[in-house]
C-alpha cells in the first residue's frame, strides 16, 4: 500500500529528511540545523481497558513512546479522537483528561487536535519532539557486542485479552495498566547518556517482531536469554489459558521464520514473546562497557531495566 507514496517522495529530493518512509523506524525526523532535528509521530487505537481515564493515559503514553524511542524529547502534541455520538459526554471527557494529564506529566503542551464521530472510540496523539541528530536512536543503530536492555515487562496483551474475555483478575489488570501508563522518558534519557544509538519501543508487533525490525535494519543478529526476559506473572497464567490477542497470532505467522527457539521453550512461552503489546517498554542496544554504570544510574532514578540478551554477528533472532 505504501509503495506508490514512496515513489512520490524520493529521499534524494529531501536531504533534511533523516528518517522517513524508507526506514522502518518509530517516527519521522527532519533536520533543522546541525544540533537539532524535529521528530514527529502519531498513534491511536481502540480501548484496551474499561476505565476511560486509564485508556486516555495509556494511549498518550503510547504515542509519546515513539518520540522517546528515537532518543528525542517531546514538547508539543495534538489530540486525535473518534468518539461515538451516543457516548456519554463524561466518558469522552475522561478519555481526553487522561491523555492531557499524561502529556503534562511528560512536560508536553497539548495544543488542540481533531475529533470525528465513529462507531468505536479511538484516541491518541500527534507528537513533536527535538533530538540532537548525533545522539538519535534508530532501529539501525545496534552493533555486535552490545547488550540488549528492556525497560518494561511484557505480557500486556494477554492480560487485556483476558479482561475482554471477562476472566481477568482486577489486580492483574491494575498491574498491567500501571505499567502501560508509565512513560519511557527516563529510559530514553539513560540510553542517550550511556551511548546507545540503537533502540525501538515494544508495541503491537511484539518483543520479537520489533526486535527483528531492529536486527534486520542494523544487519545484525540478536540473542535473547528467555529466563532473563521480564514477563508479568499474570500473563503467564493467561497464556496457559491461551488468552492472546489476534495480533499475537499475526506476529507469530509473520516473524517466526526468522526466530530460532531453544527446544525447552514451550509453545505458550514462545507466544508470550509474540504477544502484541500496548505502550510497552524500550528495547535498547547498550555498549557493553556502559551497562553496569547505566544499571546503577537507573536504580538511583527508580527506573526498571533488564539485560535480556546481546547483539551478535549474523542475522535473525535466537532465543535460548
């Protein structure tokens, strides 16, 4: 679908477009001068939880994450919303309030937006940020020998699917919601501070899907250590009941030819790594010599980080 559009906008005609449709990255990047580039992205989706405020906050955190995944600092946002005409006004207001307060937490000005009517609610943000081009994170910035670091656990898709199926424990939902509402700001700042140039955020294509994008764009292989990957305990429970969103099956079908699993990892455990996430963490490649210092600094800031593997020579992904 995108090929005709790419033919209209040839990269050679726009030398200041540092990241565009030619790259499978998290946001577009336009160079302003030698020290600054403008980073632009948009994202929106249908509700993943029942509480309208939480839905708005999660959607905003997810939209902001694309900017953080580029190593940038967001500063301005616009609402994008589609709301059913029969939706009670107070519910729509809570969705927007959740998004606005999350934007304010990020230090971002919410300056307007656009709303239409639709049968199912949809909400998200258009977000603008700034980045130093020399310190930018991209999916193509990983190098062999670097460590793979993740900033949030995975398994949100299984929990929200269990919620939709009416079988989720409220405490499990509350834990997943709390993670999904967390900003990736501190993780992004730490990545820049400790020399990372490779990164992406983990959303609908799953940990392995987004990791494969990173591996193929960087022309490297990735090796994950399954036992070191943080997975919500409740997600393991719902995975055993096979509560996965449809996107997880799509991810497995699309990416599995490029993934090699150790024989001891059963099918449900494999599916968790294909689990379609909402507002997941950042996956970062960190120079090995900087990992310990980064973890120490993260602990001081109260930022969770897990070392889950390494970048290697070759191609594809191995899970051991």
